[in-house]
């Protein structure tokens, strides 16, 4: 908890310094740019996974955590959470 709170405070302070001291503007990535980036990453990751079983194992583990953590799908009626994962980009990962 302490580390997380400290990190959040340092991050907020750094952002404020970037804005006030250096005039940095922080902009949100356009959704279509983010989706294009993620689709490109999916293709690159698939190619690397085909070549390297360890890469695939780590990637699969990270995806299971990240998708469930950052983009949880509501459970379908009558099904438990996580029973089926649908990739938001439609790539069937």
C-alpha cells in the first residue's frame, strides 16, 4: 500500500511539474490510434509467439491478468465471470 501511494504521489507531482515548469500538454490518445496500435502489437506478438514458446507462455499469462484486470467482461446470464473471454479488438486472442 505504501509503495502504491508513494508512486501515485510522485507521478502526480511529476505531471504537475511537467505542466507548470515546462509547459507540457498531456493529451489522451485517440481511441482509433490506440486500437490500431494494439492490433499491430497483436500481430507482432503472434509472430514472436510462433517462434518462441517461452514468449508465448509469458504473453498468455500477462494477457490473462491484464484483460481480466483492466477490461473485465460482465458475466453473461447464467455464466461465471471469466468463463469466456472476448477480445475487445476482435482479434480472437
